[in-house]
């Protein structure tokens, strides 16, 4: 019989546990999940805890299915008579999409439990939620039960709970805009017998969610506290459940590889996102779930050279740039050449990346803004000398129907931005100084585009790492001074990154909002200083850019 698992030692190692060690651990402690087991151990513990506690806080890893169990709790609560402890349930996610997803899971549970509940029909109703003052400006989804109670799922709005009574479930609490006010409103429901469940991954040590967690641990608040990290969820059968759903046999090797892949996807954010360790600072500005939703099969075209490349003969460097251009050329077919292209360029010479991020607008977004930002490809350059960066960038500009390019003109980026504006026109090429004021004005636009309008991202761990690097610092979304080291699928795996792709995307988003004037344009062709010779057939001669 194998020795029991030392959970404290397991927690101390966290993501550092190797695949080989994880295989050994799982062979010593093989799976015990039966096909008939509905809930994993930590999900059962959640249900047992909320049954006897008025307030429960749950700090968790992502991808663990805690909210799925909370939906079952909501159904069982709302379907009971008042004499059996039944009450209305109010679910609050940080956006409307979370509310819709939660109510759909509740509907699934209700249908599966219809014989127990004594009810066969569970339609999901969509309405404008009316608060205690008669305001009806919040869209909500609901399911009604024969008990007379309902589950209402709605986006975060503290005043929506004023004057209400029941069981409040706040999901991904750390990411709500005004969690402190929301908690105040939720706790008021306790006076007349209500309950509160607060679930979240962490978003920085200074986040109000983590402050409450610290208060619970110190004894200042007498709430129930639950905690599940990624490895604990795996030991309780998370990957076994995945295998049951996919029909694949469980193996220790398969679980170890799956675990390593998830950790690699999260990069330096794994400690916070998977291992329940709040990061320093104010927390991530853009949620991984938002990035996952935006992810598409979009190529990331990367060119990297050793430091000695800058000392090579000019002819060799130009030829290498030409070879990389030929790697880009086939992907130009992903562009709609009848549509305008907006782009962002973040500049770096040595430590960081230069990133070119084009977007085109297409229909498919919300009614008030139907134009989704479509990304055809992304170009990254690392350790590429100034002349070859210009060579690649100017070739790209000549190939696309460019409306506006916003270029990083901070520090070393200023000369290239100025030269490019002089060559292609200052209306088309805008020189941008990236500072706190720029972050304050521009990053909210990128966040809005990702969360509401629609902004396509490559399904690339390194790109996503740059977006997860964005933090709220003194109330402003920006890139911290520290760099991330990411183990991803690209050719720069293990190299430091500094949010460069996110900055380029923000520049592209701001460019896409720039009013443009219509006029004709004919390329001047290639002068001697042209970055890369091409034939007349390749040049976009005579094409109308506006």
C-alpha cells in the first residue's frame, strides 16, 4: 500500500514537478474515479460546505469545474420549498456571457433531475431585470421552478441585489469591476436567511478578493474557506473526467503530458492561474477566458538571429531578410485585398521583440459596432538590426491596402517611425510615444475590443503570455517592467517577452478607430533606398487605398 500524499510538499513544488515525477506519483496513487461518480471530491466538498455555512469563499485553479458544481447547488436550492430551505438564487459573473453560460448549465442540471424535481419543463427566460427601485436596465436570464423560486443570472451590478432575498453566487469575483460594493450588497441578503458563495481564481495580492481571503485566514472574518489548485484537482480525478468525456483511456503518462501542456500554456501566469498564488501588483487586466474565446488559427511568423548577425555583411543581412519575406509572402493570401488594413508596430532592437500586427474589419460584431477585428497574421522580429527591420516593415506596407499604421516612436523606435511616416505619409503612418498616458487612453480600447467587439488573436501561448502580462498598475492597464519567460510552441520558446504583441495589438486597435480621408494613391515604386526590390507585378501599383 502506497504512502499517503504529502499535500503540503506537493503544494510547495507546484508547477515545478516534472513529468517523470508526476508519472511516478500517479502510479503510486492510481485513479479511483468511477463512471457513476457525478462529482469530484473537491466539488462534493463545495456542496457540503455551502449546505452548512452562510458564507463560503473558494479560491481555485482554472479549468476545475467548480462553477459547474455551483450550478447544481443553485438548482437544488431554487427547486426546494421554502420550508426545506428553498430560496431564489442570484448568480453574478463579470459579464453577460458568463451569466448565459451559467444559466445553460443550470438548465442542463434541471433537465437531468426532472424526476427528482417533479417538473419537466425548464425554459430559459431572457428579460430586463428589475431592481428594488424599479430600474430595468440589466439584461438577465432566469429559470423558474414550481417551488415558486427562480435562478436569475445577470452581469455584475451591485444595486441589482438591493432589496432582494436569497442565495448569491459571485463567480470569478476578483475580476468584477466593483467587488467591494458587490460584496456589501450580497452580505445584506444574510439578514433574512440568505447565503453567499464567492468563487474566483486570483488576480493580484492587492485585489479585494485576496484581501478577504487573508481576513478569513487571520480569523478577522468567520467565513468558510475552500482552496483547490490544479494538482489537487488532478489527484481528485480531473484528468480522469476529461478522459471519460473524450473516450480516451487514462494513463499516468497521458495525464503528466496533459498537465505539462496546460502549465506551458499559462507560462509565468501558471502560479496565479493554476496554483492559487496571487501575483504581486494589482492583477491581470485581461482574463485568460477572454483570450481563449478570441483565439483563432492565425499564423505567427517569427524571425530571430544571434547577436553576431548585426556584424555580418550587408548583402548577407539583406538576403536573410529577403528569405524571411518569402516566408511571409504566402500568408498575404489571408488578407482581403479589397478591405482596408490597419496595423500596429512595436519596436525593439535587442532585449524585446518588434511586432507587426495588422487587422481588417469585418461584419460579425454586436449591433452597435458590427466590425470585428480580423487578424490575418502576426510578424515578430528578435535581434534583427535596424536596416533589416525597415526592409521587412516597408515591404509589408507595400503589400497591404494600408489605411493607418501606428508605430512605436519611443526611444530607439523614433527614427524608423519618422522615416516610415516620411516615406508613406504622416496621415497613414502615425508616430506614437508609448507612456503612461498612452496606456491610460489606449489599453481600455483593446480590452473593450477583446471582451465586447471582437478581436481575433493567434492561438499561440507566447502571444497570449504578452496579453496576460498586462496588469493594472495604479489604476492603469500597462506592461510591468519585469519580463516573462515563456515556454511555447513558437521558435522563441524560453526567450523573454515583454508584452510586445499586446502593445502592437493595442496600436492596431487604436489605428482602426482613426477617421480616414478618401483620396487616390499610386505607389512611387522602388527608389535606390527601397528596403527590398520587387517586380512591377508585385507592387500594389494603382490600387486605391481609401
